[in-house]
C-alpha cells in the first residue's frame, strides 16, 4: 500500500520531482519554499530537466539552473541498460499489458524514487497514483508541500492562499480552490 506523507515528515529522503510539481513553484517564483524545506534533497530527473528546456518555458529552466548552481537541487539520470532504464521504458512505452503509458517526466520520477528510496513529487495523480500504490511508494503534491511549509512556519496561511491563487492563475492543477480549502479538506 502506498505511504502518504500526511502526518509524516520527510527528514532525509530525496524528493524526485516531475515537471508539473516543480513547475508549480517555478511559475510563481516560489522555489525558495522548496530550497528552504528540502535543501540538497531536490532531485530533477533528466527528462524533467529536458522538458523545462523547451523554448516556451526556458525561463523555468533558468530558475532550475540557478538552483543547481547553488547546490540546492541536482539532476539525476537513468543509465542505459540498467534495471532503472528497463523500468523507465516499461512505463513510457507500455510494454506490460494493461498498463497505461505515462509521460517521461512522471516515469523518471517514479523509477528514480522507487530505486533510490525517495519520494515522488507529482500533481499528476492520474498518471502516478497507480504506480505509487503498486510499488508501495511515498508521494507528495504541491498542496502537501505547501501544507508542510505552513506547518513548519515557512509560510503563513495568508501567504499559502496568495501562492495558491498565483498557481491557479498559471493554470496549475493543484486540487482545490484555495490553500485554506485544501488544508481543511486534506489535513483537518
């Protein structure tokens, strides 16, 4: 069964971000929340980094590059002809019958987190939930990160609502109409 981070702290485990989760923070220039809470444990899988390199989102890549330069995050690759690579191909090409093909970023986050005992950071529940449950992995969303930031005094509820509103304005799918709604629905 999948482990939720509800009520559970990620004190030492790396967080393997897919594009949608890291982008939620990058679009609103709030990646400082991630670096303050998870310094040195932020992992950007190479396929996610590549997605952030597309010309239309080059400004997001520049923000990630700054995190990399400051040692706040790292890019991890999946080596060829490895167990990780075979799992990655299965998820992205759909080699197993009855399994949905998922995006490269989500697949890389799942494979790396699974094999390196980390946490999948994704808002794309449709693509990741099945695999998170099947593999007994831990999973966190943008909303969960903001709640943890609130609980740890990194942000106030007012700041959370402002950040949430900005993320929604950037068309981020984060699960509720406001931070307060998410907080009440998920955690209280």
